[in-house]
């Protein structure tokens, strides 16, 4: 890629103001992962029951308790997530309202309070972390509910484990296209660009505890059938 990972000289995308978060209720064929009440579809990475706070229709990261994942695995999918950064904002750069949505537990769409909060371009909210900055910075101020709509096509591996087709992602934030069918170089990582390695066709979705009390509201997913 043209730029080094987390290169501070990489140009930042323009800022746009969304008109609405475009809240979407789950369609009839969706799997509801969080509806404001039940958390039975989630567990911690070690298999322990959920330690994050769930009250008043909101699932909130309890810093230090660790990442959580779905008990069910998913591959190709349409994923919808509502999230909000903490109020009042604390810290700056990557230390403000940081979390992440990991497709298959490996491929991260960054969550960050990127409203008036400069950081490296490939770590902004909506970035495919360490690979692709968002096309625009479409963040609402902290405390306001924001939406991600993610279309994900998993990587394909041959019988011997050789990569046949890389993963691709399209992302809309608050109804605005911010990732346009980008081709992932492999799993996302901090200051690394690891190569693909073979894995199952379906793996759990993961939400990150990065030390900030980021909140989630509606989360649903639709499996997509492809060869």
C-alpha cells in the first residue's frame, strides 16, 4: 500500500455532517444480536458470561473486562450496529471513545470518537483499521447515536489453505458511504499487516473493550449466501 501503517502524514479525509443516523429496524430474516434487552447471544472470549453493563436498552463496555463475541459464527453478512461515544469526551486521539467491530473476530471496522479529534487516518472511526481510512469523516458528536451498515465478504481459501479470494468490505456510517468495496490485505492489526491464514467459513463477531465505556444499542446481522 502507498502509505505506511498509522502514518501521521497520511492525509485526513474531509469532514461531512450527516443529516441523520438512519436507524434501521431488523428485517424479517435478520438475526438480532442485541435488541436492548437480551445478551444471551454474547460471551467473553474465554467463554465466560457477559460482564458488560446492560441496562435501559443499552449495552456498555465495562473497561477492563475484555472483548466480547457472539456465540454463533458468521461469514458473508450484512451487519448493522448502533453505537455512541462516551460523554463527556476524555482523552484524545486513539484514547477517546475507542472500540471496534471485528468481522469473524479478525477484520476490524474502527469505532472512535472522531468528532474534532485528530488521529492517524487509518485509525479514524469507520477505518478498516491500519489499512483504509474512511472516505469521509462522518461522525456525530460524542453521545449521539451513530450507525454502521457493513457488507462483508469473507476470504476464500482453497483445499490446501491457499488464498483464492481476499475479503472485501463496504461500510456506511450514518447513511454515508465511507468504504467502497475495499479489498483487505489480511487481518487488521496495530502497526502490523499480517497475511491471510486459512480459517473456517464462519467465525464469531467480536466487539472490543479498548478501555472506554462505548455504548451499543441495536445490533443485527443477515447472512449472505455466496459460493
